[in-house]
């Protein structure tokens, strides 16, 4: 009575495991404490930088993606050195050819824009991992990801062209091919073709769960690959479907994919987590052009703190389970992380 004791009396409010005994704010009190218990960390080696390459002699700014350009081939050695210098281990290349045709011949042209870009970068920076987007939409006059018959993309005819494209990328020295077309059976077709031509060491990064998304809008301006008719919903996934992503990934794993991607990233964090939990294969996520453009556009108007918002989205994507992220912010992020 009246004597203060340091030993808690067994009152109901002091029950172990609740407030006020437990105060989660204690471990948030300083930046040092927060750092000790941080569960997710960003480092530049978890990012892949997407590069658009065109056949003109000068770089050209991409209006819908401020800060990004279509690169001239002659600009690639300097850009590759910058990527390496920032500690970003890989780039993924998208070709923007001068000439397109019905069957996307430029995609497997040994002197095509991506083939030359691959050789140029590997020559300048042999240690930089060069991934090639393996798809036809940047090369077809109609903008679809394959051969069009009766108003729709013919799956099986397209496989042959995808396989030829992957082989020609491998012959140019690519480190990894990344089919983004969503044809059924393409991983098996590409794996078989690579193995038959002596490229069994080239891995396949499959865009396994790729959704028919509105967030690809700015990319289609950048790559001039907007479909001239219709849309891509007969081959890309319905954004409403989650379980189906597991089937897509399971098939690609069975066909020989080495790495799978979920795309877009932020609106599909549940899919990233699902794939991470259900499969042991490495999982990447693609923070696509529209995700980048939204943050950048708001930042340019002073409506959002760009580094904070971009880092938050990338932290969330990695927290959800991605091993690495393809992002147009890759170089900025590496710089922001170095400044901190
Ligand atoms: C198809 C491809 C697309 C993207 C990557 N590969 C476009 C599409 O499917 O329409 C989009 C990437 C982005 O929006 O950043 N080759």
C-alpha cells in the first residue's frame, strides 16, 4: 500500500503481449533502430534497366516517358558503362526498327537493330548482362505479337518465328532471351530451337503472367507498337484472373523456363506473392511504362516526391516476393541509394 513497485501487478490491462507492455513505436524511434529491423532492402543489383534502341543516328526523347529515350546504337557503349558504374547488373533491350512488315522479319534479321545492339553492348561491357525482349510486336506493321490470320494472332505459326528470333539473339551474343508474346507453347519451342543450334547455355526468362494491361500505353508509343486494329486480349491474360497465373507459370516451368516474370508489377502484387509462394523458380516483376509515367508525371508537376514514391513502390514489389525488378527507374534508384 502506497509503496511503488517496479514489478508489474497482475492486472488485466498489463496482460503480456498487449499495450502498454508492447509498444511497436519503440523500435521506430530512430533511423538506426529502424534500419536494424528492416525486412526489405533495395540494392542496385536487384534491378534491370530497359533500353529502347532505334536505327537513327541520334537519341530521341520518348514523350510519354519523360527521362527515357530511344537510343542510337552509337550511344550504347557510353550508356552501358553508366549502367555498370552504378552497379546495375543487367539491361533488357527493345528494338524499334525503321522498317516493319506483316511477319516482323526484322525480329530475326542477323543485322537487325537488337542484334547489333546486343553485339555493341557485349563488346563495350562484356560483364553487363544483356537480355533481349523476344517478341514480334515492335517489328510487325500491324503491331500484334505474331502472325495475323483472320483478324487474330495464329499461335502455332508464330512459334516458329519466335524461335528464330531467339536463336538470332543468341547468335548475337545475348545472355538471356525474354519472350513476352504470350503464345502457348513458346517456351518449349524456344528451348528446343536454342538447344538444337548450340545455345543450350542461354537461359529463358519467360513473361509468364503477363496481363492485358492499360499500363503499357507509354511503351507502345516508345516502341511504336500500338496494335493497328483490335487489342491483345486474345493472348495476354485477363486482369481479373489470379488462379490462372499459376497455370501459366506451371506450364512455362514445365516447358523449361529458367526465370518467370509477373507484369505489370504494382497492380499485381498478389500475383507476385502467389507465384513466389507456389514455385521455387526465380521470380522477377516488371514495373511497366505506365507505372513509371504516373510517378514521373506527378513529380514533374510537384505533386509527389519522386524518389520517395519510386523507392516505396520498388520496396513493395520486392517485399511481395520479387527477386528482382525491371524498372525504368533503375539508374535513378542506384543514384538515390548511393546518395543516402
Ligand atoms: C511486348 C512488350 C510490351 C511491353 C514489354 N514487352 C508491350 C505490350 O505487350 O503491349 C510493355 C512494357 C512496358 O509497358 O513498359 N513486346
